[in-house]
């Protein structure tokens, strides 16, 4: 997509958002869920198959390299300094034969090429080395779009006293969105980190973040989220 086309798409989307916001606000949508007292960072599918070129799942490389990865690095630095939980989420499958009578892909491979993310190829589903997990951080392997669906995520967050999830990753229209929706349903305060969320399709990020902000969670920049984390640390020091 050319720069001219991208700007026109952005203009049309903003026009649609302005119109929709008036309707939503008149009907009581776009309320704030707010930040809680103990957040966790939930980074969805920022693994090589999505963050690096050459894979069917590869996302917008310009945004990935210039916004998402640098934004994640800022968030990780803040979370690590504050000693707060970090969960890296990735996706891979053990039985990737599309003709198999039984497979851990369920039926998803009938819609998208999940069969290319084979558990045996650890490089594909490994978290991008630029934001690699460190000791004390957890890597969760999921099979479905949501990081909550059929996983231990909700349980380990509750066990750690978490009330807020800062969600980053890809894709805005599927795994990130579903994680935010399920997070809210499970009783967590979802915060979608605007500049740390990507997709493959132009306009998908803007549209999904607008809709998430209207109905399922709050949308904030990585700088706003870092300020929130730093504020928690200062409040903790003041209370000692």
C-alpha cells in the first residue's frame, strides 16, 4: 500500500470513528475500566513466525521493527525494574498433518495456515530475541486465538494477585482482541497498548483498537503505561 493510500485509509477510518464515537457516547459506551493496583504484561505471539519476515503469519515489518519491538523493550524494562509479572505467549502445534484424524489444531487449520507453526521447529515459535524472556518470566504455549482459552493464564494471574493486564502483540483482529475480551470476562482490567499491537492487514489495528476501547478495555500508549508502572513503584516506596 502506498503512502497516499495509507493516508486516505487513515482519513476514512478517523471519519468513521468520529461518527461512531458520537453514537457510542450517547448510548453509554466508551466507559473506562481503568488501571488497577497490580498489573501483568501479557505479550501475545511476538514470536519469530509473526515478528520476522518470510512466514505466512508475518506482520507489518515496518511497524514491528520501529514501533512494537521498541515499545515492548520500554515496557519490559519498566516491568522488570518494578518486579511485576511478565507472560510471553506463543502458538505452536504438535500434530500438523492436515489429514490426520486427530490433531491439536482442532479445525482452525481449515481457515488459516496454523499447520506451518510446528512445535518441532522451535525457532518459529520462540519469542523474538529482541524481547526474549529472562529468568522469572513465563512463556505460555496456546493453541487458540485467546491466551486465556484452554490455558492456565487466568489461574496464574489470580494466584499472583494480578488485577490488570497490559496486552501487547499480534494480531489486533484475532489473538490480541480475543485475549482482551476473555481477560475482561475473567475479571481482569484489560489495557491494550496502542503502539505495541500489530497486524498484517492495513487498518486492522486502528479499527480493532477503536472497538476494543469502546467495549472491552482501555487503549493507552506505551509511554502512558510506563508512567503508570513507574507511579506504582513510587507509591510502593512512599508506603514503606
